[in-house]
C-alpha cells in the first residue's frame, strides 16, 4: 500500500521510483454523485460570503502573477446572490495509473442575479454592474486530490 498525504502521494511501499505516466482505459469506472454534491453550492456560497478573505485571495493571485497594479473587488450583493447548480456529476478515475487520476465531470449553471465588480488599475477604477449574468458549463472536469 502507498502513502498518501495532502498534495503528495507516493507509489506502493518498497518501490522508490514508481513509473510517472498517464494511461487510458476503455472502461473508465464512474459513479453518479450528483446527489452527494447537492449541499456543495450552499457551502461554497457560505465560504464566499467572507468578502475581505475572498478579495484577498483574488488579489494575492494577481500579485503572484506580478499584476501588482491591478486589483479586483467583489461586493457583498454579488456573492450573496450567487447561485449554482450541478447536473450529471460523475466521479471517475483511470485504473492502473500513476500518479492516480481521479476527477469529477459535471454539467451545471452559475448565476449572478446582481452585484458589482470593481476593477482598479493604478488610480483608475472601473465599476462593472452585473445583472442576471449566467454561465452554463458542460463536462467540466475537476481533479480530486488525495486525502491524508
């Protein structure tokens, strides 16, 4: 059995260099997990309700990309009205692979009924008002990390 820790998984015990390759499988195991993910949108909305934290995460990412003069600020209305639904969500994995390949494939819709996004570039601020913004996605793939 291998060892698995957050963001680091190794291969089976006793093997120092496990092959690093991807593989395909004609019969990819999958399970419908749409019902299991039903509470996720509510949880995400709760996490996003911490506006200072969310704006900090966004701006830290911009700084990491060396966009120090560019800032983004979301308002409370945008995150409180945020809604999304997932449809046809499946957990899938490829068998016999290392590193493990586990992911969720899902369809869904994201809605922002109203709110504002402020884009700041230096001393210039551009306010974008959002009304009934909706985005649909099909076969969105999200990797599943190992736990530990």
